[in-house]
């Protein structure tokens, strides 16, 4: 029983640390490559770099909203916070990027 408790604690600590590596904040630079929208953040994170990607989808309102917010942030020079999900994708065109999961647009 004691070994299971220790293993559960280690797994929860590991997942907590790993989740923090998927976050970044800074200004936005967008590019479109091979049907993917690549988001580069001026700040960096320690896990995969400072890149995220999203596949545009006209039927997904959440992706449409994030894309609009990212475009607005780039045009206005505003800072954003983003986080990704899944594994770091190292293949072309991602070049060390996480799939974009959530974002926040700073207003100040």
C-alpha cells in the first residue's frame, strides 16, 4: 500500500511539472505553413520551445475564436498567455511545437 501511495505522488508531481513546460506568454507572431497556423511566442518555455500550432477549422467555434484572438493580439502588439497539450511535435512544419489548447489575451 505504501508503494502505491509513493508512486501516485511521484506521478502527480511529474505531471504537474510537465504541464508547466507547455505554457508561455509574450507577444505573438503567426505564420501559416502546410495548412497549419504556427504561433510563435516571444517568451519561451523550458519544454518544447516557444511554438504552438492549431489546425484551422471552419466548423469549430473554439478554434475560430482562438485564431481571431491571436490575430488581434499580433496586430495590436498585445501579450498573450498560451498553453499546449499532447507531446512536443518535432516534425515539419511544427519544429518543436505543442498543439494549442488554451489562451488568454492580456488587455493591458
